[in-house]
């Protein structure tokens, strides 16, 4: 991961900004958010093991669903880690976008 991008991602995490990670990007969650972060890449055992090895907590997830780490305002979905088509991937991605937007506006209520 490029240093500038890592710094930006860490700044979002430290500021408590809602973030959505899609497809393989949740594999970087432990590097960005630190040990104990909860995320998903779907059901790939090797990638899930890598997340765990880096200190993250992997939750299996269907393509049309999301996993949320409420303490970090982090939402993830497996997308093409599981999806066989754009339609399959879109179902989880749309749910993720909706949830990230909800988290963004929760403070405004």
C-alpha cells in the first residue's frame, strides 16, 4: 500500500469517519484500523486466514450482505470475492453504500 494512501486511510480511521471496504480491500483493514477490526472478504479461507494473521477478525458473509464493525464505523462486503456477476456484486455493494451513508448522517439527527 502506498504511504500516502495508507496515511489518508489511517486519518479517516482516527477521525471515526464511516468507511466502506469492498472486495479484496477489507484485507487491509487490520493494517489501517489495528487489531480486532471486524471485516469480511466473503468465504475464502486463505484470505480470511491472512486477515486473522494480521490481527483482524474475519466474518463470513454472503455476496448480498455486509459486515459492520460498529466501533470503527467500518462496513465491508465481499463483492467479486464471491460474486459471479455484476448483479450479484451490486446487491451487497448497494447495501454497503446505504449503510455508510446512514452512518455518515447519524450525527446529524
